[in-house]
């Protein structure tokens, strides 16, 4: 499993990167054939005083890709919400595959 973490318009603290890596590791519990994971953390509304923190996650498995985008007032909160969305997508896809078989 290849994990790429990119930050746009800011430098991530090591604590944030550790949080992301720790949570990403849990995805193996839901799908064992993950090929690639791309995580994008970026600041939105840079021109305003209030900057939204956006987290985007792309998970690639053979013949399929999952994507989630969330924004909130903290990167951890945005990332956790996006990760929950990815987990739900993986569960739904597996349920459909079981029903089709």
C-alpha cells in the first residue's frame, strides 16, 4: 500500500502527519487489496480571515477508486470525517459484491 500525503498552502506539523498515518493504517481492516492512498490537506478561503481546512482522500483498489472530501475548522476533524466516508463507501461496495456473488 502506497500512501502519499500532500499539503497545499501550509506546512503540516508532525503531529498532524502522525494522526493521518495512524488512521490510514486502519483502512487495511476494511479492504485488504488497497493499492494507493492519496491524502490532500489544504487551506480554503485563503483571502478571508476564517480559513476552512479541507481534507481529500483518494483510495485506489483494483478496478475501483473511492473519494471523499470534507472541510471543517480543523484538519483532524476534516480528515476523520472524510475517512469515515471512505470506510462507508468500502463497506457498501463489499456488500454489493457479496449480494452479486
